[in-house]
């Protein structure tokens, strides 16, 4: 099956965005994919903010993008756009780092006022980086995500169904077997 890079652009160590991605990573693994998580916040700030293209962590992250068949990009929405942390990583990648890749953009936020951040802020950047196909993404409200103390995540039923649909579409495009799961929470 496909190799997938699952990128969290959240700066928070207790991020609902990162937990959501790890939750969806499991669904993609169940469908036969090899999924590698990347939390951008774990990369050295000096390398990201100093645009150190040769830093081993940046070189390693770039290699993960090169090796991936598909990329899931998740970000919290701040001020109607994707996170600055994600922006610093995307700026360090080669111009066409997503060439030939299928990309699933996901976002989380506190208000439906930010639902268009995927289409108006993130999608144009992903497109300019050469993505072969950007599947319709999904914006999930923070209130639909409940984090458990042990790192687990519960997703409200309506949001869970929508996330399952976009994740399964992404998987199908990469050649995965779509699991029929009644409940992803």
C-alpha cells in the first residue's frame, strides 16, 4: 500500500489537532497504509525560524516528504489561517516538495467562521508546491473533539462520519482498502 506522512502543524503538546491526526493515522493503517507521524513542534525552533535548510532535522523532514506517496496536513486555525509553525516548515521544503503526491488538508478551530481557512489559506500553498491531487479537506470544531487523559480522542458522531469519509476518499486515491467502520470515535 501507500506510504503516508501525517503532519501536525500545531505548536501545542496537548493539541487536539495532533490527536485527531493520530486518530486518523490508525484508520489509515487499518486500511493497509504505512503511516509516519511528524509533529512540526518537535523540530528545533532555531532551525525552523533561522531557515536552516541544512539542519539534520530539516533534512530529515524533507526526506519524509520525498518518500511519501500521500501527505495528511493538519493544522489548528489561528486568525483565519493555518499555523505559523506549519508555515515555517512549508517554507523550508523544496518548491515542488508535493509533486506527484495526494494531499489531505485538515483543520481544527473554535468557530465555523474559520471553516474556509483550508480553501483560502492552505490549499493554494499546497497547490503551488505541486500536489498532484488535493482531496477535499475537513474542518473540525474543537467542541467535537474530546481528549482523554491517556492521549485518546473521542470525536462527535457527525464529525466522525465526515472525517471517515474524507479519510477513506484519500485512502482510496492512494490504493488502500477502505475499512467499513461503524464508529471512529
